C-alpha cells in the first residue's frame, strides 16, 4: 500500500486580458480498483464558483465560467491518495465495455495499427494468453517508439505517431488502446500520475497517461507502454475514457483576441504511513 500527496498546477497566461473563460477539469483521483482518494481540494485564481458532476465514464468533473476580465488563470488541485489497496477488478456495464472496442480519432483504425496488433496477437483465447499478448504489446511499443516531447502535440493521431515512430505517454497510450481494440480486446485511455521518485522521494513533472485493457475473469488491467510496466501502486488513476478527449485534465475555451500559453507543474510526494 502506498500513500501520495499530489499537487497539480496549471497556469494560463494571456498577452492581454480576456473577457471570459469556460473550463472543465478532471483532476480528482478516482476511487475503486485498488485506489482511494482521501482528500481533494481545488483552487481557481481569480476566484470563481466551481460546480461538479460525474460524467458517463465515472470521472469527477469540476467546471466553471469566469465572466470578468483576467490576464491569467491558475487552477491548482491538491490530492491525498492511497493506492495498492488490493484487487484492481472493476465492473463496467456491457454497453461501456463495447464502447471501448470502437475506433475513433485520434485512436483510429488504420493499417499500421492492424499490423501492430497482428505482431502481438494472442497465442490463444484464454485469459493467460491474452494477458501475455497485452504485456508484449506494451513492451513492443516501448521498444519500437522513441519518447520525444518535441515530436507530437495533444492533437496527434496514431497514424502520425506510426509515421514518426516517436511521441509521448499520451501517444503511446493511444497506440496501445487502438492496437488492443484491433486485437478484439476492449481498451480505454487513463490519465493520471506516476511516482518515479528522486533521492528525496519526490516526483516533479507533468501528468501521465497509460491504457487499461479488459481481460475476461480479471477485469481492467493497466498497461503503461511508456516505461513499460503493468500499472501498479506507483500509478494514480484520475480519469478514464475512450481517448484523451474524454479524460483530459483541463479543457476549455476563452473569449478574447489575446494569445495564450499554458504551463503545467505536478509534484508527487510519497508519504510514510
């Protein structure tokens, strides 16, 4: 069992004051599947009323509409999370599981994805063979694609990643999701964090992404093709969906002619129990 304190700050700066921001965020860690969110606090500057709801995938969504002029916006979440609490089995309705078999951009059904899936086809239909194939897929993506922050952006499709042979965790998660679906295995995108500590037990960086695949009799199993490892106690699950668009930490629009920039900083501290 592990316990983590997570601080996630997203700062938006504009070249001139803008008149309105409409935004929703998925920053509260999920409960269930071996994880429990003990505390969660969300701060928005300038101050604004924040409302919340649960979306169709079970994610906690906070949203707001800031109507007064502002030259910058800072969204900060603070979470206390326990992981590694036991079995990760989680049940979804049949309709949702089937939804995770359907292709859509950016995780599209393209020839390169079919070739990637064929290279890691399971040796049988039993759960052990499927798990082995899914492990091999994560290893294959990590081996054959270069992690390169400059190669892609949030809008990059799997077809582009296959051509570039490079990307970041979001791209590798999309590759994994699309290839698993091509193998006939329901798969979904996961946004969250991974604790890879320095000598002080702290992880500093940005958020992370990986995939989960549905294995009969086992439920949802996490596969992190970036490292590559099975998702475990060092992974903190925040949101799930068909792809990045369903689980993005922040999503919104603003009104005004100014240009904008975004800076993200995540700090994860492991706590002693």
